[in-house]
């Protein structure tokens, strides 16, 4: 293994290692405290600080951080689980992970969903070990022999630390259906981004895992939901305003924070109109009478702080989703006008961005069902009497 310039700590003292120094690890362990460690002559080093010698390394946003792990990668089907009632959520997970059916722990007198086993199924990524979490934080460990970067993908060669039998009902999970034989050396293709990760069986090309990032507080809320039946994820709002991968804009000057709470440190104060991309959903909260989720966001290009100074694109932090608005995209395709007197834009004027406009429809109704075609899943734009003049709501836009 190759050190990355951090500190190795041992039983009695700390030992410094130089960047690029080769070390030999007799053991790689996953501790009860959720640490992944490599052993070196009785001393231990966090997996964060070492990589396989001569191998490429995974992107930092993907990695399990031993000392400050803010993001956890879980199977994307949990997005469906949190929209269900407590009973239906348990049944859904039972189908995905059959070994949870009636799983009971006599020593603690609890069912799995009341105990540590409710921790979501997912993967911890390091540059030396993949840990597949199963019925708790630990699970199945696969040593990494090599990582090769190919454009935006990573080809990872692995070997299991022990024998696994996926046909055993106690190990069964639908996410393993396309997994290669874990008892031989095998290769996976990992296609990551900051808001999703897809893992493929490189021999068959079939998708194995589809993962999304969530916060530790999200997991705490999820486990509390399974334990108590109180679901904090189902918003009372008819149209939840936040979702992963969604591009949104800052409504007014907004603090970008280091965590999902108003007590966390401020990284920057974004100016109104700043565009951000949602990476992960956090806990739900009500602030200033607004119910929404805290969200981890990535600042988009062109962002400025309240003093007009640039904020680097790609800056990541947390904001309360209730202070974000929908980005209204404008365009100048089709028949557009500009100038005084108005004239149809020329090709040069279109290229320069002239003639941009936004279509806005205003409906004078309190009943959404009157303007929504549930069969076609579209708005009835010409619904009798409801589409109106936005400056005079008593004036219908369309006449019978």
C-alpha cells in the first residue's frame, strides 16, 4: 500500500509516514465504530490515507471518511420506501431483503427494524476495500486488488475476504442478483457522479447496484421511522419542492452551511438567483413556517456571494430547501420579437440572446383537479373559465 502523507496512529504513539511511502498491511478491518483500518506492524492507519500501490484512486466525494463521514451511499430503492406507510415500508424491504422477514433478535427482544439491522443497504467505498452493508453497518468485505480509471468510470478488481453464498437465504438480497461469483477474483465497473453511482458486472454488462447519497441525519430519521412508524419524509406539501439532481435557484441571500442545521458554520452567503444542484436530501424541518428538507447542494457556475464576489463552481454545502425556488428557464427559439418598434429577431440577434421570453399561465382556481388531466398527466391549458389574465384575474384568457 501507498501512504498519502497523513498520520499513522498505533497502540502507544503516532508515527508519521511520507507521501508515497510503501507500507505493508497485515490486516484490513472494519471496526464496531464504523472505521476501516489497515494494519502495519501493530499500528493502524485509516483507509482514507492509503491506496493500492500503482493503482488509480476513486474520487474523494465517493469515499468513506472515517473521521468525518457526512455522506452515505445507499440503494436508490429507499426513495420508494420512505413514501410508504410503516407497514408497507417493512413489507417492501422484506421483498428486497428476504432474510428480514420475521427477523427477531432474542438478546435485545427486538425485531430487525427496531434495531441496528435497519441501517440501509449500501456500500462504503475506500481505495483498499469495498464494504457492502447488509443488516447493519458491516457486511461483506471485498479487498481491492486494482483500480483503473477509464474516462469517467472506474474498473475495480476485487476479491472477497471470505466465502459467500448468495443462494443462502440469510444472505439473500435482490441487489445481488447480477453480482459476479464473489469467491473468485472479479471485476466491477463503477460509474460515479456526486448524486448517483451505478455499479455493473463487467462480464455481463448488467447493472448490480444503483446508489444515491444521503446524510447521517437522514439515516437517523429513516431508522427512527422504521422503529416508531413516524414518517418524517412524507411532506404535507402537495408538490415537494426539492429532489436529488434538481437545479434550483436561491430566492434571496442564503447561507451555505457545513451541515444540515442553523447552528453549523457558514461557508458562504450566496446572492439571490444563485443556481445550485441538489446532491442529497437531509432531514425534514419547518423554518419560518415553511416545511421542506435540508439539502446538500453543489454551487453552479456564475455564482456570487452577497458582496458580488465569485463563489467557486462545485462548492458543496447545505441549505434549507424551503429557501430555494424553481429555476425559470427562458429561451428565444421559435418566432420571437425584440427592439422598438418590435421586429422578428434575426439569426445574429438570436445568437446574441435577444428575444428571450418566458411563458406564464395563471389559473384562477383553488382546486388543482379542475385544471389537471390525470389520465394524460398534463395540464388542461384551455380549461373553461380558469386560465386568466395574470393582471386581471376576473378576465378569462380563453372564451367559450
